[in-house]
């Protein structure tokens, strides 16, 4: 399971890096339109991953493992993106809680 989580984490992070640097998209700008729906809170994919990990405990055995893998990979990708990739490249983790 660890290998699957690691592989999916890398895939998600590569997609995130592609959007951020190749397409020059900043999530704080691209998702600003939904700020009213989230009461001004930024929704990071790590938060969604954490919710999926928690939800996995309540899913049937058929889906539990897949949900846990996906949720963990999303959570880890967000941590890696902000606290390693962005910190190294931009000098800031850009981990904003609010818009």
C-alpha cells in the first residue's frame, strides 16, 4: 500500500506543479470566485484528502483501501507542494488559510 500511496502522491504533485508553473496558475487567484462559498477559507487539496481518509473508515471493505490511498496521497501531495516545492522555488510555502 505504501508504494501505491507514494506513486499516486508523485502523480498528484506533478499535476499540481504543471498547473502552478507550466500554466502559471496560482490557486489563490484561480479559485477566488468560490471564496464566498467557503466563507473566505482556502480549500487545499490536503484538506479534501484528510476528509477522504476519515471517510474511508466508514466505507465498505471494497472501497476503504482505495479511498485511504487516494486521501493520503492528496494530503501528502499538498504538504510536499507547500512546504518543500513552493518553499524551495518561491521562497514561501504560500499556505494561506484565507483568501
